[in-house]
């Protein structure tokens, strides 16, 4: 099993920045990729970014690729999402997730069997 504990999030003004963290524990060796998703009220859960624990380039959804950066610290079993130039439309619950398939195909929620509890990000206008 894999356990994910998220931290970060909060309230920021438009143009501000936040860094989300997700600490993984348990059978992390069985996972291939870590991803970030978000879900705004009335919307479907949206894929944002994913990165492999090993070798491989991260991938991003087009809507955030110029502002968000995903990274991971393998020694800490932690993945981060640095969010810059935040906009009100970024307001959502942000989720960390772990996948057992390669990052190249880990773009759907169904590819991630392990999830964190979510953390609220609110961007005020």
C-alpha cells in the first residue's frame, strides 16, 4: 500500500504563488509516477502534471504548463507542485496521486490507485 499526505495550499491573491507538497510512504517502490489533479466546484477532476520517480520528463496540461512546475525529491519520497502567477480560475481542491503505470500514460484518474485527501487552494481576485 501507498499512503499520501499533502500539505500546503491556502488563500492567495491573484498573481501570488504557492507550493504544494505530498509525502509518500509505504510501498513507494511499486509506484512509477506521481501526479497532481484538481477539482473545482461543478467540474470534473482535472489532470495537471505528473513526474516519474526515475528517469523521464514531466508532463503538464496545457492550461498550467507555463505557470506550474512539478518536481520530486526521491530521498524524501516527496513530490511538489510549484504554482506561480495564480489566477482565480485556479481555485480548486488539489489532489496528489500515485500511479503504477509509466508517466507517459498516466494522464487519467483511473491510472492512479492512490490518492491524498486534497488541499484547498483559493485565489482571490
